[in-house]
């Protein structure tokens, strides 16, 4: 079992959870291929995170990389950046730029 974390990424949790649900409980090789060609906002960040988790698993020792599956993916909301946009007649609207904390866990598949 190996874990990789990505904190304060500029991706809304709602968009990140769509990608997380797509790759959850799938084999690592299949998930890497799916993420490589996926046209979603955070696919590149999930790809890099998955590659990092696989590298962490390799570094731990006697784990066969071909048998790894994505056992757990969680997406939590991080801090929100608050920005202001000028509007008509001297007013301003608030723009909320949301961030995410993503945790990805890979484990060896049970035979």
C-alpha cells in the first residue's frame, strides 16, 4: 500500500470528484491510459499524482507494480481564494476560487 497527496491544487472539488469516481477501484495501468487521453480540467494533475503513488509503492519494496489497483481516492475542499470583480455603478461581486486536497492510495490486488 502506498499513498500520494496533492494539497491546495487549483481545481474545484466538484470537478475533481468526477475524475476520482472514474478511476476509483481500477487497475493502475488502465487508469493511467484513461487519464492520459481524458479531456477534463484536472486529468493531468491526477495523472501525475497516480504516477507518484506508483513510484512510492515501488520504493517501499516487494510490490508488483502490474498488480496495483487504486484502492482509495478522496477529494476534500481546501482553502478558498476570495477575489473581487468590478461591476456597474461602483459595485463589486465576489469571485470564489476553490481549491482541493486530493489523496490517492494504491494497493496490491488480492488474488
